[in-house]
């Protein structure tokens, strides 16, 4: 049995020996109040304002995307990403069961179905090996039978391939794949992108947790058709609530901005709309918070990686507990630090001991295929997924300044 007192005392020492050590709290160490006051003084607090444009421009520059478009939250960003990738009613989307529910909720809003593919043991994210194996056994590429419902001038939005991927078991079209960079650790995204291209599947990245994380020096969320980031209150940087879409296609990003602004045709006074639009634009007051947070992002990630290094060194001397580290070719932001216990009993024991003694910890999310709303969805064996679910615990991961 692990020495719980030793572990609890160490975690508390990392964060200053406080009576209670939370899992993840935001840090406001820069120009947040200054920028918020400017919003209030100018009265630009809604979705029109200079901080909205500035935040989009600065995120695009930071991530290397050609364009970035703000959203109200990360779930909105995922929903819009899938719409822009052409996912429609009764389509299927390949994803992982080891994820936060927003990934599956977003495709469910469209009426699409998730198909759950296993994760890698060394990334905790969607496995390209498992993806390729499932597609080889269960899918086929043939002439597309779905037609666009948009005018010719907008075919770039729901671009229909001459060939498309179909599930041989259900007959449904497999339109997209959403890998999720779990806890900020990048998946083997280049391999996944190559498989998606081969099988005529659109790649949408759930980069909600991975702002500042890179794969071979390239920022997560920039490998597919669209990437989605979250700025929820517990993320590495926050806008209170907020999300961002990343694009390499400037035309598609312009259309995203149009759709997320109720698809209103610009005019000095008329209110005309040409598509079903969405009220997904981030308010200026949230974007102001984001601009201030972004100024300190590299500093925050340095802090989080230093904390992770301390955890790694400490847990090397603790039997039956492994600290999860980033894999080769990646640089993780370590959004949430994770340890792996020896079995389910040890996981539950650790959760009880830490939470009873002033250290907030939590298990990994309930697997999507175990939720009643998704329990009948197709999946592979999910061997690694189940292994992680029975062993992973997140430990305090706040920025330490």
C-alpha cells in the first residue's frame, strides 16, 4: 500500500502547504483588471469590441493557424467545427470514449453518431493503430450518396467528395474523426491525419485542453480542417467561459464567423440572414480577459511543466504509482497532471484518502460508452481505454507563481 501521508504532504508542499489544495484554479497575474475596466469604461462589453478581434488575431499568431474565430465556449466550437466539416444527420464520427462529454454532445446536436476507438497507452488519446484496424475491418470507401444542401457558391463549406467512407455494419457515412488531446498531451496527430486522408474522412481536432501543446513543434488544433480550443475557468488560460476555432482555410474561417454571428448579412441598418445562424460569438469582456491571460501563457506553461517535473521525480520513488508524462515528439502543457494506480481498488482508495485529507483529486471521466445515452454506439475493444479508466487519477495542477 502506498504511503498516503507522504504523498499528501508532498502535494501540499508543492502548493505551499495549504489546508486545502484544489485541482485547478485560474491565475490572474497580468492586465486582466485593466482590460476589463477598459471594456466597462467604453461600454463595449458584448460581442463587438476591439478585444474580440485582438484575441482572435493573437491566438492565430500564437498557434500558427491562418485564422482564429472566437466562440462562447469549447462545446460551441466543437459543434461549429463539425458543421463546417460537413457532418450531417445520421452521419458517424470516429472518436474516443475516453473524453469529456462535450466531444460527444457536440456531434449529437447534429444528430450524428459517435463510434468509439481505443486510445494509445503512451498518449492517452486516440490511437492511429486502432483507428486503422477498425476502418480496415468495418469500413469501405465508395461513391458518395449524400448531396450538399447548400448553393454552389458555398460548396466549400460542405464539400462533398466523389468518394466517401461508409460503415459496412450500419450503412451510415463516416464523415469525420475527432481525436482529443487528453489532459493536454498531444496524440499521434500526423498519423491520424494521414489515415483520415486515405479514408476520405474529415479531421476535426478537439484541442480543448491543449492550448500551448505541440506535436513536432506544431501547435495542436492546426492539423485538421478545424481545431477547437476551450477557455473554461479551469483551463490553462481562461476567459471565464469561451472557445476558439482554428483554421488553415481563410475562406472557411470567414464563413464560420458569419455563422456564429447569426448569419447576419452586413448592413448599416437592415437585419437580413442567409443561413441558419448561431449566437456563438464571445463577448468583448471575455475576450479582454483572454488577451490578458494570453500575455502570460508561456509563463504559465513553464510553471505547469516545472510542477510536472517535480511530480515525476517524486513518484519514481513511490511503488505502484506511475506519473504520466508526455511522449516523444510532443510538448504537453500538462493541463491536468495524471497518475496511474495499479488497479481499480487502489484508484478508489487513493481518491478517498486524498479528498478526505485536503487534497482535491478526481478520476478520469466516466467513459462515453458507459453512459446510457451512448451505450449502444459502436466501438472496438477499448482495451487501453478501460485500463486507464480503472487506474487514472488527476492530482492538483494549478499554475504556481
